């Protein structure tokens, strides 16, 4: 039974990386405006989905205060990055930073990182700035910054919760086996995204 459950869990990150809109997919969202456009934006690129799910996964694997500290750190600093993008501040290599975040979060899961929660939250927060910047810089001109931001924060929180659920499931399978496998899939997806020209 554990093997039957482990296969889909470890295949999820790789499957997300292969979605048609994967990689650097952040085009316009048609008629979607405000909160709806903001909510859809993180979901339209596998790079964002993988990183945000990986934050939840790390939080679950680390446990304790990390369950709320890592997602909150990501959300807070993603908001800062979004503000930079919305006002037109240049942030070089933002897409590279996004893909690199996936690799780093995956490596943390592989090695079973037991670093202090404050250090993990800081690491997560630094990369969150890049994700937020992409959201802010690509906000539709007709959208309200407040409603657009509320939308992508809600979607991000849901993706974090999905990652936490994945981490809980991995723990039930035996985290010592499942976590490295999940981490390896996340790293592979991040490396694939890094290899794709922006």
C-alpha cells in the first residue's frame, strides 16, 4: 500500500514541470482582472507551483514552528517583491531566482535539513521576493494592486497547504524514504526549468 501511495507523491513535481504552460509561463490572463487574475497567476506557471508546494513540504517535514513560520515568511516577503514589481523597480535574474528556489527547496528535503526555523524562514523569504516580483511586474494594467495581491496571496497559501498535506502524507509513508524521493523530483524539475531559456 505504501508503495502504491509513494509513486504518485514522487511523480507530482515532475508532472507539474511537464505541463504545457510550465517553465516561464506568465502570459496575460485574458479578461481576468483583479483578484481573479492574481489568484490565477501563481497557478499558470509550474515554476511557481513547484516552489510554493515545496515550501509547504519543507514546513511539514521540519514540523513544529516551521509549519507556520515558513509559509508566513514566504507570503510576507513575496508581498515585498510584488510591491517592487508593481512600481517598476528592476530585479535582475528574477526568473533564475525562481527556478533556483525550486532546486534549493528540493535539496533541503533531500538532506533532511534540520537548520533552525529562523534560518529556513529567511531562506524561504529571500526566494519569495523573486516570486512576488514576477507577480507584481506582470500584473495587468487594469487590475487593482490590492485585489490582485489578495488573489495571488490566497493562491500561494493554498499551494503551501497542498505542500503541507504532501509532507504529512510523506511522513505517514516514512519520511526518511519519501522526503528524499520528493526532494529529488523537485530538484530535477528546478534544474529542468533553469535549463529552459527565459
